[in-house]
């Protein structure tokens, strides 16, 4: 504990203190004196807390023996982890940040995102190659759709059970078939989620798959009554190497005059997803 107090005192001594202004120096440096006394007050507060913890102890200590002459033996005080936790954590964060380049490897990755409001139609017979542009060989592909089902009372529960509806399954199959044609750079689907007419599918290169962890999907409806999924978003998040990626496929209020409504819905989605 003595070593911890000495280390803390040395750290406090290194804290930069504001230099007194010219007016303060002319007035006797009263503010500077108060500033320079900050360290001593902090040290005093620490020692006072240590004394208090010692006085609550049932075991006799050398401090009790020396109380008459005002002596204080820090070694006799039980260690209180909470006393130095904030200082310790701050010290660790600063030193880790200073040495970040020593343990960090930067690797550029290409992420391609595409979104399409298909208006309840089926996938085109000619495939989706012209839209997906798979020749770019991106590391991550995020493919989003809106209105993959017609809005009806029956379809308001589409995707709620975790299983794709028949219309959403057609679009998912069409996209996966295009990725299956890329033999030189195979891709793996890591996320697929539907909320009524909103569908989000995420693919990564197979070479990155061992470094993908914690894939999570979620949905939030902002449509009818502010809850139903005719409007809303599907989210997918995952860790790729040591970076966390979160993707949202949104279907918000329509119309050029509904800007405020869209902003309100997006703010709602940020809080819920």
C-alpha cells in the first residue's frame, strides 16, 4: 500500500497546473496558491480515507499506538481496491492508447451495400448480376430490400417467426444464386432477417469467416401505431476481426414532405436497435 501511495503521489506531482495570470501574481498569487494546494488536498483526502478505514477495523494497529503523537502508518491499513481503481484504470487507458500502434494491425476492407424497393414483385428472370456488381469482389456485401411482400393484414406477421415468407425466400435465393457463381472468391451468408416487407442479407468472403464473431440480428417496427412492421428496420451486427459493424435496412415514411417523420422514425430506431 505504501508503494501505491508513493506512486499516486508521484502521479499527482506530475499533473500540469495552470500558471497564474499576471493579475494573480500582483495580488500575491492567491489563486496560484490555491491551485498549487490541490495536490496536498488530494493527498490529505486519501490519507483521511485511509485513516477512516483503519478506525473502523476491529484489530489493533500501530496507528492506535502512535495516535498520541499524530503518526500514521499506511502499512497498517487494509487495502481498499476502490480507492485506486479510477487512477489505475486511467493510467492503463493512457498507456494502452499511447502504445496502440504496437499491437494494432490495420487492414483495409471493402463493404458494398445495395438497397432496392421491389414493390412486391418477384426477382427478374435475368438474374441480379447487373445490380450486385460482384466483379468488385468486396469483402462484405449488405443486400437490403423493401416491400418484398404486398402490404396486407395477412402479411403483417411475415418474418416474425424467424422463417422467411415465400416472397422473401425467392429474393434470398436469387441473391444467393448470384454469389454461388463467384467460384474464385466464395462467399458465405452470415445474416438474413425479415420484417414484413423488409429483408436484409449479409455475406462475407469465406477467407474472413474465421474472424467473424457475434452475429446478431434484430427488428423494430415504426409503422401503424408506431409498432407494426410495414415501416421500420432490420439490423444486423457482427465483429469482423476486432472491428464491430452494424448494418440497418430501413423502410421509413414516404413522401418529399415527410422529412420530419422520417427523422423521428430513425431516432426511434436508434433507441430500439
